[in-house]
């Protein structure tokens, strides 16, 4: 079968010529390649993100000191809210902030 003809127009909308489409336009569309290209092009729009280095330290917390039969961990000041009296930044090792870095273009997601 021959390749289809297309009409070529100029910028004013009048016909200039007709041309045969390249043979590649007759090949079937492969969904696996379309999905691969779409997935990897979407990776170009990602932005870096991580936990703030000040996370958890933006409180008015201060230790109650000794003599209250509680741990000497810094506690949030105030009253009338659930947050008051709670411990703050007590050296909890599982709240380590995420690190920025790495090669974004090579991630396999």
C-alpha cells in the first residue's frame, strides 16, 4: 500500500503542495513504548523535598527541671491545649530528617 498524501499549507492558509507522509506513520502504535516515554518524561517535573532542619525545634519548650517526678525532657509551655506539657525534641532517633541528594534522573520508580 502506498503512503498517504497530505496537503502542505502556508501561513496564510493557501495550498502550497502535497507531500507523502514518511513510512514511520504507517507503523502501529506500541502502548509499552508510549507508557515508558510518558513515565520517564513525567520524572522531569519532580522537585526535591525533605524535612526542615528546624522541624520540632520551633516551640517554646523548656525543661521543667528536677523535683516533679518526670523526665527532664523539654516540654512545651502554655496551657489550655493538648500540646502544652508534651515533650519536645527529646533526642528521638527515628525522626531523622530526609537527606537531599542523589541522581534524580536515574531513579527507578
